[in-house]
C-alpha cells in the first residue's frame, strides 16, 4: 500500500496560528492531540468546512482572514467564506452521526436504537414523510395532529402505536360480534326451525280451533239442557199421571152438560111454578153447587190434558245430538295444539330474528377482524417504512429496533454486537452512501472526541484498519498535554 502523504494546512483559524496536518494517501486515522482549549475541535470544524459544511469557526484574533487548504480546495474566511478548487475526496455530511450510530451513549436499548435510526437517516440523507404512512392500509385512522412529523422515528412509533390501538379496538369489536353471533345461535337451540312461524297463519289457525271448540261446547250445553228437560218432563208426567183421581175431560164435560140441562129445566120449572119457588130455589142452589164442582173438575181435566200434551211434545220433540267424547276432546286438543303452535311460531320468529342479527354481527365481526389484521400488518409495515428509508443491506428496523443478520440469528440487535462490529457496519454504510455505486474516491470523516476516546485500544486499532482497508480518512481528536499536534494513528 502506498505511504505517500498529503496535507491540510490551517492558517489563523480560531486559536491556531498555523497547523499542517499530514494525512496518509491510503486512508486511516489522523489523531488531533493536545491539551484542552488548544483548538482540537476547531480543527474538525475547519476540515468539515473545507469539505463543504458551513464554517463554525472564527478568524484568529487580529487577523483579516483564515485559510484552510487541502485535498485540492481552499477555504478563505474573511467576513464571509469562499471556496476555490475542487475537493478530491468524498465528504460525509453529518459525520458526527457516525459515532451516534455506533454508540449513542443511551442506556435504554429502545431509546438508544431510536437515536441510532435518526443518526442513520441523517447519514444517508433519507427522509421519511407522512406520505409513506398514508400509503399504508388503514391510514385513515391516524390522528396526524398528535404525531411529531418532524421526527421520523417518533412519527413511525406514533403511527405504529395508533395502528396497534385501533387494531385492538377492532379485535374487541370482532370478539363482541362473535359473542353476539354465538348468543343468537343459542336462541334456536331445541327449536324446529322448519315449523310454521307465520304469525297471521298461526293466529288464524288458533282462532279456527277456538271457534270449533266453542261450537262443540255450545252443542254439549244444548244437548245437556234438552236431556235435563226430558228427564224432568218424564218424571213430572209420571207423577201427574199416577196422582190424578178425577174424571176425564169427556166425562166431566158430559156431566157438566147434563147439569146445565137440569139447571135450565129447574129454572123453567121455577119460573112456571112460583108456587114451588122455595123448593125449586133449594134445588137450584144444590144444582149450582154441583155445577161449580163440575166446572172445577172440567178445568182440572183440561189443565191435566194440556200439561200431558206439553210434556208429550217435549218428550217427542227432536233433541240435539250429543257430541261424542272423542269429538269434544279433539276440539279441545286442537285449541291446545294451536296455542302451542302460536307460542312455538313466536319463538321461531324470534330465533330467526336473532339468527339474522347474529349473522350480521358475525359478518361485522369478520370485517372488524379483517380490519384489525390489516391494521396489525400496517403497524408492522411502519418498521418497513423505516427499513426502506434506511435502504441498507446490513441493517433494518424491526419493532423500532435496529437489527442485523449474524451467525446468532437473522434478527440480532445492533446494540448486542461488539463495538468493533458496530464500527465496521457504520463505516460500511457511510462508505457505501458516500460512494454510491462507485468504489473509487477517498471518504473524509470526522468523529467526536468523546467517541474516539471511548474506544479501547483494540477497537481504535480496528477502526484504523477498517479505515485503511476502505480508503476512509478519519480525523479523531484526543486530549493530551502540550500544544496541538496532528499525526497518523499507528494501528498495531
């Protein structure tokens, strides 16, 4: 490997009057060392500014301008900054985020990975907007007013939580609808659902049965009354016939006629024979008494014959036929059967209504379950949105965590890898992003002091080797004693 070097020169930059930094041609780590306050961070700002970042440093006190030259370009800072030349290396914007991707310095693994994802998005200049989530099924449920759209990771997490929340609500609705369906099916248990359930038909059949039953009862009542009258009439006829001692109507009438003739004859004799008045009056009185007795006997005979005729008429009259016990029982059974049919019909109609409601509930429940499944998939897809934005063959997002494929499994958390492994992955992502499809060009990268000093000797050496292998030039500050210096890090 070539050991040729180039240099970066700083003149009147911040507290630095002059500093020349020799950098290895093939990449590696250049350490900026010195005591606190001598300008180590100013050197990093100057290198970043030379690469195209906005200058964050100031001119040295009392100087009209500051100069930073290197890699084929010159940065001049007077009242304003100006650049000349063409940079012959590839600069990384947001290079501080490389250290964050490796170790964000956060103990909570989930929060640490959220910060890593933000750093990764900054490094690859990727943006995740609302439209990426609006494309997901069920996005109409998202309350965007409650979402921090300025933070891609927070936005993905918030949208995912909302999808999951609505999914749970839809699952609860689906469970409730399934319960309604099961309840409706119980309404039909034990019922013949093919039985007649038309309310009008069943009511008409019941009314017919009730009418027939009433007619049977009317016939029974009429026949019973006729039978009772017959029994009474027979009994009374027998009693009257057996107890009557008077003459017949004909005999009484004959006697009455004779007595009338006698009375008339006596009356004529009385009129003719005034002389026999006293005797005739006595005879007339006797005859009158006998006449009265005859009238009574005649009337009694007529009344007897009238009663006998009436009773005979009652006895001989047509009587209503007594329904058979079987007919009466059938009529009563028909009413009972019709009543049962009406009640059963009501149960069948109610069961059919409940089954219809249950089917509707089942369909609604299936719709809610489908929506919940869709929302769960959309919630999972929130990670895919970030993974697609990351666009890395090495890292992807799962459940808000950065994972990678290793021998330990396909979903190994990045934070569980060694610091050296994380450094390798971060550098590979940065280099791939900087170079695009080209493998040519040296990549320029600055890292914070706390990150570099936080690496142990082995990992610092590993980073230096990786930088050399991948043609990456890393500027890393380290606090020491004495003035500011710059020298290549020697990886052992």
